[in-house]
């Protein structure tokens, strides 16, 4: 049975008490004004007439967004599909009455990537750069397609960690050989202990010394770098792995675009477009944050059948990523 945090920590080790009375009292006038404004809004006979916009998701997604937009018809390719669109650009488009990508004139100032997205949407076809083939040919076999899953406990569970440190507990590895063969290697730490060292040792053994290690974004680089710092006895081997990383995300972003990406290069947007027969929709776990929560739940789940189901779902989700 796993130990509760109360068995490991004492409250005095986690918190320092500090008298905040003066700070709280200084905020009372502002609180009073806010309460009055909130009450006036709640007592109003109708909802405020405010058009949906960026304010609906900053700093958090508004719970009433679906309600407020229920009668609106959204364009298939709104200008918000443009990657990294700035506030200034949005304001200029609003002033010009532009709300669809197809309405953007040829001479409107856009970044190279935004112009590529605009052209693909207007043409209704994918963009493929002339250099994509050469980029893909440069990869070294065998190719190790790698993905980590981590959890971030608010209260540090292991020596040397801090609140919300990313703790890797799982990896998936699809090994692709030049002749087309593919092997799948999985590591999942199922014990109630620090998973990092066992994961690091397993990873070094699984990756060997040759071949490209394919990732999607810089996340794996950061995880491996942190493992190298935490376990100096494996630092040389782990840093050698970092030197073999081959990030597929910038390859896709710089050399390919499909209108159905809708401005996102997330693997969960890219995968269904490029490989329609694969997807996350039928998985028990469908996101990295959910994977971390599920793993934490497995630590306190008393039912062994339910624990094993969580582990099965975790393996399926991480495997889909690679």
C-alpha cells in the first residue's frame, strides 16, 4: 500500500506562516468596488452586449462561451487560424472588416508562415516545400521515435525535486529500421517509488549508440537534460542521446502545411490529417495532462484491476504519440 503524504511530510516542512493582515486590509476598498460591480451585473435584466473575442479565453476559458456564441456561424478558416497572429495584426484586420483568411488581400503584411497558411487556404491544397525530401533523406537509421509522459506533483515527492517539477514515469519508443521493420519498446514505472533512475537506465539501453532519436517539440530534450543533471553517473550517455535528437515539429512547420491543420502544428492536429486511420478519439487517455493525473491516481487506487486498466490506457496513449 502506498504511503500518504502525511506519512512523509510534516506541515511545518511545507509552509511558513506569515501575517498578511496589513496586505488584506489594504485591498478592502478594491474588493468593495468589485463586489458592487459584480452585484450590479448579476442584477441586470439582460446579459451584457459584448462580442466574443480574445477576452473570452484570457486569462481562462469562459464557461459561458458556448452560450454566448450559440447563434453565431463561424467561418471555416477564421483569421485566428493564422499562427502567432499579433494583437496589432488582429486589430488592423478588425478595422478592415476581415474575419476570414480568404478575405486577406495580397498586400496585407503577414509573416512567411502566415502567408503560407493564407495561400494554402485560398488554393484549398497542401503546401510542400521543395526541400522536404532532402530533409527527410538526411535522417540516420535506425530511427527511434521517442515520447515521454510526466507528472508534476505540487508537493515534491522525491529528494532533490521542487514543486511542479516534471517527473518522467513512462516512455514509448517505436524503432524504425531502414528496411521498414518497426519494433515497439515501452517503459512504465508501476511501483510506488521514484521512477527517474530506472527510466534513465532503461532509456540508455533501449536507444543504444547509433541512429536518430525522433521527437516532436523540445520537450524530450528538456526531460533528458534534467535526467543528466539529476543523475551525473549517467550524464555522458544521456547527453550523447541529446546530441542525436531530431525534432520533427520544425520540419513539419517549415516544410508542410494543410488547411485542415487550422493554424496548429500540434501532433493531435497534424496526425488525423496526415494519417486519418490513426487518432486519439477512442483512447481512454487523450492528453498529456490527463496521463499525468491518471498516473497519480494509480498510486492511490486500491483496486488492482482498476490500476492495471490505468496502466493499459497509459501505454496505449504514449504509444499513439510515437
